[in-house]
């Protein structure tokens, strides 16, 4: 097991007795949640998409011989893997360890996650009849989610837990293509060519996603992120017609919970305004659009999350530091800023880089 | 073999005696080249990226049992495959049948194009020593290119031929990763972490690309397109630092030839201004940015090319037609417009859709 980093990680203190008395043990007043709500913060909060997994040796150790979907259905493993980056980096939020296809698997869709490939669907959905497999999700379908989140909330103390789900477009792409896709050919063929079937599928996925996110909030998640990873493949007018009605319904359906709602996709420079318009409190930005420009596109009343190119972390620290500072500076143009990468941590990332980055964000932004 | 489409394809006439007397037999006054030069045209010219290949049954027939790199080095096949879409669709320009790795193969890089995968490099370039393989390209390295273009120019008559090359960033990505890549991890690691090596590699690729494009122009190509397919993965500031100096040198090095220079990449909404700034006469636009907005980003003094989502062609014609009309209407905001797709023709595309689309563009824009 790697040693705990010796650098002056502010958050490292949290793994022992909570040292941050101002926040108490309830995450409601945490820096992360305050930034999401566009309230004043003492420092810019930071977490990393895919912080739990892949690049961490302690993750690879506990996952050895355990298939991904098994790990996602085993509360003890979920808790351990979710906690690992919190212990190591002292990030300001934990994100529930899972995968976006978990709710689909839970309602009986025949799928698997193949190493080096991704989700693979046994029977791609391309007809009205195929929709029948997409029944409603009940809390009883995902008992391991409820149990793991319950345990995590106790263990995390004042560190907030982010729950998440895949957004309908991205789930639809996997279901229609049968797996990962470069061009989303079949997905768009249905979207453009069979809009009735498309909207029926998206409606089913919206119901499932909404129910799944509500399960996570009921179990204690303090924030909810909707990952629409592949929606950047869609032009803005098409987003408005084929996607926005569904994502809007999800965010509206979460409004009564009072938890911040985060919305993220890759390559969404043209869609940033619409991602906010869908009803998100926080809009995630990849590395292609500087945060000050993103703030202009998203408009007032929303916080931003992002946006260091994850590949930058493969360069020496001397290259990383000034870029992180630049992002903090540009992030001041937003009403609230949660520091993150512009996409998930790359598997070859040195965890020490993320530890130093966490410290830098905390120290620089507190000045 | 499919029958030649019976629809009133203006360009279909060209396969017999040239019927367009105003243009004579020299492509210099062709609609395509005039649009590239932002001169008045009688109708909007149209061609399709990847029009030669993949979706055409006559292409699959001549390629049967012939590896891609063999086809790219066989003048008779190059000519036949390049002519196929001109005969079938009556498009306003032919594009030389080849692959962006052909010049690398020609100078001795150990690579292959694997079906269903793409270019695969035997020894990825990740050290200064590895650069040695990238020697200068001489016309004698690609005799089949010179021969094929010579034959094509005669056979095409008044239809202009577009030569092309891969841009240094995209070539660098294949060389560094060793093949196609989702995140360009190694590429960016070198770009950010070893800028000296990065620029040395880009300089070598720029020399090779420039020489290769000049060979094509010398052989008779009437326009040159630089494909930087994957550069949309780079943020604007990084494009300016790590890519622009090299693409600028290519376009400057072609200026004396007097042929229109086209610059295209996917997901380049944030880079459109810089793609023009690099020195292109025509900036290609994918489907994510409407052409009127693209005209604003690119600014005056350049024509635009694009930008129908290739996936739209998988939908019924009733869906395609209004979208094509919308693109023609928005294209009027540009000083010159060459109709095209926003990326290459998808393999599952019905050729009849492209035939109807060609006819629609010609008819609607001539009104």
C-alpha cells in the first residue's frame, strides 16, 4: 500500500478527528456544497471525476479478481473504493463508486462491463418492442446502493457525498449501439429517423434515472451529478428538440430535494447554455472552453465545475501548477466554482499529481 | 451494380460530353474553385468527405481482397475509386483516394492500416532518437500519387481534384499513440511535458506534409485540404502554442501555388478562428456549429465548407431535405460556401441519399 502523502494536505486532517470545527460533522455547510450554491467559501473546493478507481494502486488491489458490476453491487467495496481518494487526497467531496449502467442492470437489462471495452448490451434496443425491458426502477432494485450510501454518509462525516447517474442520451447511446460508439450512428439514426421511438426510449430512461437519483438522495447523498458524457455529439438545435425535454424533467424532478444538481458532458462548448437551462445548479465544463468564457455562455444563477485537461497531469508538476492557477483565476468569473478536471482521471495518472493539485487548489484559493 | 440515379442530377451530365460550356474543360473556373475563392457562383458546389469509399458498392467491389495501403499505391485503383463518386453523384469536386498515413509509409515508417481499427504504427515515436525515421519526403517517394493525379486530371476534365494530407497534430497523434486513440494521452503528455520533442516532431511532420501537398499540386490537384481530424481535443490556447506555428507554416508554404487551401477538423468549434488564422482560404465546419455562427467566428476573407451531420443521412429523406436547405440558408452568411458533410460519409449510408442531396444542393442554391 502506498504511504499517505506527506504534503500539507488540508483535507488529510479529515481522516482523523475532524479538525474543521466551523463545518461541524454535517456536510450541509461544506465548502463544496456552499460553492455549488454560489455562497462565499474560504477556499475553492476540489474533487476529481473518476477519483475513485483506475489510477489508484489501492483501488487496483481491492478490485483484483472482482468484476466491475460485482464491485458496484457490493456495499463494502463501494464504501472502501469511494473512501480511498478522500483519504489519499483530502478532496472536498466524495463521489459514489458505481457505473452509469448500474440502474439498467438492476432492472434486468442484459449487459456487462468488459475490461478495456466498456458497457456491452446483449440485445441493443432498436424497436418499440425492445423498450419493454426498461421497467420502472424501485428502491428495492438497488439495496446495495442504499446500504453503501448509508454507510458512507456516516464514515464521511463532514465530507459531502455526490451521487450520480448517466443522462438519458448517454444511456440511450449505449443501449441503441450495444456498447461504446465513435459516431453514435444508430443512436442518431433513431433520433432523427424515428423521433417517436426516440422520445419513448428517452422517457423511459428519464423515469429510471430520476428514480435512481432520488434513491441516492434518500439514502443521504448531498449532491447529484448527471453525466451526459456523449451529448457533445449533438448540435444545439437537436439538443433542444431531442434531449432538453428529458434532462429538464430530471432536474425539475429533483428540485424538491434541495440538493445541488450538477450537469456534465464532454465537448459541450456549444451546449453550455442549454445544460444550465435544463435546470442544473452547477454546469461542468471540459477543458476546451476557458471558465471565464464558460461563465458568459452559462449565464448568471449557476456555478461552474472544472476544468483542467486530465492529460495535463501526465506532464511534470511545473507544467500543472500554472495551469491550475489560471483555472482558479478564470473561475472567479463564475458565481461559484468547484475545481475539477475537464473529464475523468486518466488511468496512467500519478496519484501524487492529484495530491499536489488538491493542495495547490486549497492553498492558492484561500489567499 | 446499382443503377445510376434517375433524379435530375446536374453533375450527372459530366460523365458524357461536358455539357457546361461556360466552364470549358479547365477546372479553374469551376463552381467549386470559385466558391473557395469567394467569387460569385451559379449554384453552391458540393462534395462529401469520404465520398470515395466505404458506402459505395462499386468501391467495395474493386477493393475486395486488396489491402488499403496497396490500393493507395496502385494508380489504376486510385483513379477508379476517385472517379466513382463523381460518376455516381455528379459532385462538384473529386477528392484523391488515399489515406493520411500514405506519406509516412512512403518515407519508411513501419505502419499498416488494419480493417476496423485504422492506422497502426509498429514503433510509436516517444523519444528524440525515434524522430530519425521521419526523413524528408521527395516526389520520387510517391510516384503512384503523381501518376494517379496526372491520369485523374485528364479524366476529370472540368471537375477539380482536391489533394489532401493529414495535419501534423493528427499525424503526431497516430505516431505517438501507435494507433487510433480516444484521449490522445501520450500525445498530450509529450506536448505538455516535452515541448522541445513535441516541436521537433511537429517540425518534421510539417516538412513532410508540405512537401507531400506540393507534390499533389505539381501533379495537377486544383485545391488542397489539410485534415486535422483530432485537433478538436486541444484547447484554443494550446492550439496557439503547440499547433498553430506548424499549420501556419504549411499554409504559407503553399501560398505561391495559387490553389485554394482548405482546413478541417472535428469538434473544432472553439478553434474555428484559429483554423482560419493559420492561413486557410476555406475553413471546414463540423455539424456542431451552425454556419452563420461559424462565419462570425471565422471572420471575413475566408469561405466555409460544411456542415450536415453525416448521421442525418441515416434518417429518411424527408428529414434530410429541410436540414440541407437550412444549411444552404445559413451558408449565405459566409463569403463563400462549399456544401459538405460535417465529417466523413458513414459506412452504412445509402448512396441514393447522397445522390438526392447533391441534386437538392444544386437545385435549391441555383434558385
